[in-house]
């Protein structure tokens, strides 16, 4: 080994040692690829299920019967040896369904034993010209084994098995030779190359389809994640406006408060000045965050809705009638019902309730053409109940260009406030979205299942979609 790593005076390896090292590495690779018995089961076909396994079992039986008959009658071998060689060829086909590399060794080895055994018997019976070095049954078995091998191992391993098959065939028929016989060398080599090429192509196609499926799954996950982040960013921008309004009020009140007290003490002035200073700093931080959240093209948010302009106040339930009036031209009949003691609620609750109703009506228009919608809002002591239901559509819905995650945004808004949102088909057809929004802190209890009381306001109009996102089926 010391001679193999010898170097010249300049410190470089000699060319002959480099060549020997490459050969040794190739032999080690060949040993690792072909000297293995690891299982590699043949997977069932997607459409035909276990039919390929049945076909291979029938082929193995035929190869065994044909091989035994050929060895006994044409090769004049004993029943025991003929049966052993015939069962080896057929068993190799069965074994290839689980351990293709080991099956290839069995098929090649049985061929080699049969060729060596029959070599001295060739020409002993002039009437019969024997096929050699591959019998017909052995050749068919080898082709099936190579096909199953190429379908399930790497291309390098399949090419190595093919090269060894060609090399053994050439050494037997081309170098060693035999008395007059019917040579099967050329046919076996040509068909083996075709079979390996076919198996490799099918394996590559299967792997490409699997990779395409994985990429499609990853793309759908990334699309869902991006849509969720976009919706959260939109909610954050809207909440910024709400929080900024309250912080501005706090700052103004802290500035005015000292003038409302005669001779206010210095401690009070300092505290109020500190409150105003902190409020202004909070507004500045909010403005920096908003600069990050704002999209590069603000007009893309919702150009058809004047309430979603980047510089307009965020909408509340007071603008529900305007929402209906502004979108009446699309032809969707909508009935609204408001019950309970109508009162102002927290800005976040009002904004989320408005957006949920807006998105729900957009879903009805997009996915239920010809249906009518009913919006029900109930004010309770504990919060707000929203219900948007539609009847069965009268015609199929056209393909929607939306991202398909509108319900996701509605649930995000409800959960953010400590509420909940459910959506699903109605009995008798149609769809219903029901949301519970607490009036105060997250986690405040709501009374589920409340229905509208007898006193209600009702309006009828037409409405069209404003938000391009939806995920309703």
C-alpha cells in the first residue's frame, strides 16, 4: 500500500497510481451497489393494484416449467439438476418483486451454471441445436429481472447490472466459445439494453410525477401561508388606525387636563406631561410599524370600497347601510335584521363585524349565483352575534379568481377578539356563517344559540362583492 501512495519529488501523484486508485474506487462502488440484499418491494399499481404481481407470478411459473422441460429434453440433464436450474430462473422473477439486486444475482448465477453444465453437451445430438449461453426461459427471466431492477434502483446500479450481464455473455460466447449451437448472445444483449432503458425511463417518470406532487403540495402550503400573512397584515393595518385614534385622544386629553383644574400641582402637570409624551412616542412607533405593513401599491387593497382607502377612517357597523347601497347594482337580494339595543361597541369589534359581513356577502355573490342572503345582527349584553345565511343557488357558480381563503380571514378576526366563527351548509341547501364577538376583553362569555327577537329592522336591497378573497366551496 505504501507504493500505491508514492509521490514524485515535486509532490504530485504518479499517473499510474492515480489510475489504479480510480479502478479500486470503481470496484468498491460496484461492490456496494450490487453486493446487497436490502429489500425493495415492488409497489402496487395505482389503477391496477396487484395485477402486475399476478402477471409476474404467472410468468415465473411459465419460466420454471419451460426451463425444466428444455433442460431435460434438449439439454439431456437429469431431473434434479434440470428442476434446480428451472426453479432458480422462475424464483429469480418472484424474488425480484422484493429484492431486485439479489434476484439479478440469482438469475445471472443460474445462467452461468447452466451454460457451464451444457457446454460439453453441445453438439452431442446433431438433430437438436441448443440455445446457448442463454436458454429461452433464462433469457426471459433475466429480462424481467432487469426490468424490475431498473424500475426501483438508481440508474447507476441498473447500468452496472447491465454491464456485468453483457460482460458475462461476451466472455462465454465470444471468448470461450462452444461447439455448434444457436447463439442467444446478441439477442440477449440488445433486449437487455432496451429493457434497462425502458425501466430507467419509467422510473424517472414516476419520480418526476412524485416530485411534481410534492412541489404542488408545497406550493399550496406556501399559498395558504402567504394568504394568511396578507390577511393578518391587513388586520394589523386596520387595528393600527383604531389604536392610533385612541392614542391621539389620550394625548389631547392629557394636554388639556391641566387647564381644567385651577392651580394644578406640579406633580399632576408632570404626570400628565409624561402621559402625553408616552402617547406621542407610541403614535410614532405605530407610524413606523404602519410604514412596514403598508403595501407598495395601497390602491390594490380594495379599490371599489371607499371605506378601505389607505387614508379613510376604518368602517363600522354604522356604515352597513352604505355598504348595501354602494353594492346594490350586482343583483343579489339581501335582507338585514338588527335586534337588541343598538349601541356603539369597541372599535375593533365594530371593524371586525363590518369586515365579516362584507366578506360573507362577497362569498354569496361569488359562489351562490341567484341566491338570496339574510344578514342578522343581534346586540347583547355580552357582545355581538352575526349571522349571514344564503339560500340555495339557482345556477352553477363560475370559476373564482380569488385566493380561496376568505373564511380564514374571518376566523382570524373573530379569534383575535376572543370570539368564534363557524361556517357550513344549511339544512335544505345554502350556506351560513355565524360569529360571536365579545364586547369587552377577549374570553368574555357569550350566550350561544340566541335568535332574533320580535322587534327588528329590515331592509331589502342588492349587494355585490367587495373583497376578492374566499374559500367557500
